[in-house]
């Protein structure tokens, strides 16, 4: 199946849950591009690379070997053969990923890898620049968003194991990341031309998934 569904949006908007749900409903593969940037960031931190030094990050961006599993029921991300699905979700990585993601050499390498995974299609791809850069010709483009407070509550829930990750702290860190991601020179977070915007603030996961599935089926029927 050649269908490509691009789902972009900020942290906490519900992209991952919605994307996996859509992939399951339509029998498609699933790719979390954000996990790839997190994996790169985790590797940089583990190697002691100063992540705020763009030149230092760029110099080593080609070293780690990243592998992504595309099963929506069990997506995986590995670096140099090691599963890092858990470690990449820490606050340390979250607060460093925007700096690493802004480095052109990192984006060029990961966009190339993402396009290789997308291949002939049959996939739901989530991230921040899918509809604008990675797959601008995707027949279905979604921009998923939600209020800042709602997004912060969702993210804080994900970080429940970290007592310092209160809703207030999470919202402040999230606002900083939103600002960095939307103002960076390389592939900033923005709504793609032709994207359907869905505000998930008052919507449940099932409603979001059903909306995207309907849009995908409409696109297939008219395309």
C-alpha cells in the first residue's frame, strides 16, 4: 500500500498514540521520527559530546547506527544494536533534543534515513517536519495540537516516575522546547500546506484516530 500519512505537531499533542492507533486501524507501518532524534541525542550525551556545541554535534552525527522497528504494536529504536526505547524518554534527553535536532548535519542524516524507511509507503509517520520536509508529497497531512496546559499534563503523566516533573515544570520546559523547535533555521516546526489541523484538547484518542482514518479513506477514495 503506497499511502503515507504525515502527522506533525508539538510535544504532548498526542501524536504517538494517535499515529499508532491509525496505523493499526489501517494495517500500516509506523515510524516515530522523534525517537530517532532522541536516540541521536541520547548517544551524544552518552559519548560526552557537548550538545549545545553545534560543531561538535555535527562532527559526530554520522557515527551512531540507528535502527527503527515499524510495528505499531511494538515500535523499537536501537543505537549500535542497543535498545534505547526507555532511556530516550528521560527529561535529560527531552531537554537536550531540541539543540541536537537543530543541527543541519543531524537533520540531513536522519531525514535520509526516514525516507529510506518510508520507501514506497504504507506507513504513518509522526514528527515535526514530516509534511513540510520529510514527505511533503504525502497524500494525508495532519497537524495535531492541543492547549499548552493539556500538553503539559499529558507529558507530566508520561514522566510520573520523575518526582521533579511536575505539570508546572513540564509546561515551562515544554514552552522552551516549542520556542526552539519553531524558530530553528533547519526544518522548523510548522503546519504544512494542505495539512488538516486537529485540536485534541477536548478530544479522546478514539476520536482523533477516527478523524484521521476518515481523512485517509477520503483521500484514498478521491486519489
